[in-house]
């Protein structure tokens, strides 16, 4: 397992070094590319998913984007990905800190980027988090908000 994490880390370093050469427009964009690369390596590996610390490392990579470059065009995608990974981590490991982290990231998308195409997705996943936590009243509210606030969005049918 450590070999895979080492390889993942080396890939992240390589992406950082090459990101200016492949056209990253800002520090946030470069960090997002790095986080996305780590995510893609992580997502398909069930052994890595079994350890919650691996999830937290990937989530932190996305959170680093908006912490270090909040005005980056990639900030909204980073908030969303950090939220979505927190949602999946919560489903997998049932840790309330992951629930709270997911809520925080999805709410940031809604607060900071209410008109973005990921806003309805974020609202939907808020509903999913509440549903998985057993709070059906809040889940129903979030699903209703998807349909009311984003009638033309792609998440309406799922909500």
C-alpha cells in the first residue's frame, strides 16, 4: 500500500512540475490538476479506499486549491470535489467529521457560486448527505430546493 501512495505522491510532484508547461493559468488551476490526478489514481483502488486517511489526503488536495487561490477558476470545482469525496468517505467510513466536511464544502458552492452549473449538484448532494445520515426532513428540503431553484438543472430528476 505504501508503494502505491509513494507512486501517487510522485505523480503529484510530476504534475506540479509540468503544470505550467501544459497551460495551467493560475496556481489554483495547477493545484486542481494535481488534486484531480491524485483522485483519479485513488478512485479505482479499493485497497486505498479502505483507509480513511487516504480519503482525507485526497480531499485535502482539493481544499488546498481554494485555500491557496480562492479566486482561481478551479475553486468552485475544488469545493464541489471536496464535498463529493467527503460524501463518499462518509458513506464508506461513517465518520461524522466527513459528514460535516461535505456539508461545509457543498454549502460553500451554494454561497459563493450560486449560479454555477455545480450549484444544483451541490444542493442535491447536500440532500444525499442528510439522507445517508438519517435526517429525511432535511434531505427532502434539499431535494425540493434542487427542483425549485434549478428547474432546468441536470439534478432535478434525481432529486
